[in-house]
């Protein structure tokens, strides 16, 4: 995250902190030198007036700081400034990824027929977005200190191949990261379904029986953070190239949208795609995995998606919906007791009449 932080500092935060918390000595020295035409930049102000020296976050590129980088009492390497900046980046950038990916998925991928499903909630998309907007700052607060520890050098993140285990690891780290996180997320997710935990933390995400892409990040903050722990723990336990770390951060957010997009493309016994995850939202106690079905199979919690889900003419048919509703209503009583959701009145009434 130090690379991301440097980019945001260069184009945004340097100016913000220079005005919000200015260094009087640096501003005065800069003004005097400018007035005397002795120096052209505050970067040339004598060291006594500066409290920060620029060092690129990566060997692969650098962004020369503007004068504003030297004009705040909180220099770039100030821990409090870094913590605040990382919180804002995690919060705002996370929301940008969420809205861009979820909206693209909704417009170009999501099957709009889903909104007529008997278990589609009243005003569901608005509620999904509202839950996400409420939970994202909380998840960012919990995540920012971990990013801070990484930025300040407490993790095993490396920059160049020479600093890491070697070229072989630059390749191996990708499947290793996926395998590591897939294993631990399975057990964390399964633990969140324990009766002592479920109603307090995980139930808000299971409000969406037939989710849209906007449900992808609609978690309780502690739930979302708990499922992210393996991602954050990995670079403290094992080496990870810093650019790969950023790519994984973006990919995970995109993947979370993809498994909620309702387009059942991956009819695979290995990949935990949208169809597998739909089984999880419908029937609760199956398919806890994130990327693969491996641990569900080994843990006895795998449920193969209904074949009808992969047939366009059947997946949104009346017969399939009725089967889903009957089983879902039976399971929800076992898991939650009485169903306190409010469904779309027209579809709910229609289903009851047909029964």
C-alpha cells in the first residue's frame, strides 16, 4: 500500500495536509527564498526547515513530490497522517471499485428477471447499497491499521525480485495466495454461520436471498473485516511482492461482485462461481468457499448448483422458483426462525395465490 499511498500523496494529500496543518517554518522559508529569487523550489529549502526527505516507494517508478510535500507539520512519513490517509483510501477507493464494478455488472451481466423472483426483497437494491455505505467506513477503520503496519515495514512485502525469495516465487505467490486465503476464508465463513455468531454478524448479508451485484459488499462491518483477515495476514506471514498485493486487493473486490452477479457461467466442479454462491444465499448452509469448492467438498458442505441455473429458459422459470422457495423457507426456519424479510408485494402475493 505504500505505492498507492505515494500516488495519492502526490496528487491529493500533499496539498490537503499543507493547507490543513501547515509547517510555518517551511512556508516562511519558502516565501523568503522565492521573494529573493534564490531558490525556485521549497525542495531546496535548507534541511533545518524541512522535516521530510523523499524516497520512492518502489524502484519501478517514482513521482517527484511537489512543493506541498514539504509544507506540512505532518510530513508524508508521519504515522498519524498515514493512518488517516490509508483510512480514506480504503473507504473511498473501495466504494469506487464497488460502484464501478457492481454497476457494470448490473448493466451488462445481471439478469434483470431476478427482480421478479418471489424472494427478491422490496426496494432490495437500495437496501443493498445503503448497507454497503453504512458498513464500508467501519471496515476501513478496522483495515487501516493493518495497512499502516505494512507501510511502516512490519510485513514481509518486498519490491524487487532481488529483495524477495527469487524469480520462482514471483510466479508461485499467485496460486499460493489464492490457496491460503481460500482455505481460511472457508473456515471463517463457516464459523460465521454458527448460531452464536450468525444472527449478530452474518445475518445482514443473508438478507439478500436473490442478491444483485450491489449485495457483494453489503456486510456487517465486523463480518466483512473477518472474512478479509486472511488477505491481510498473508503478507505478514509470507513474502508478497508489493504490486501483486495491490492487484490482489482490486481483484478480490471484483471477484466479490462477480459471485453475486447472477450470471451462472462457471458450471465447474472446482470454481466457486456465481451459481455456487447463489446456492449459499438460497440455502444458507452450503458453499462457504471463496474461490474454489475444494474445502466445501472436504468439509461436507458442497452443494452442486441446480442444472436449471445454467439453462436460460429454465433458471427463471416458475417451476424452478417454486422449488427454491419451498426449500428456502424450510431452511430459513431452521437457521433464523421466523423470516423477518419484506418481499416485493406483487411477487409474494402471486406466489401465494398460485399455491
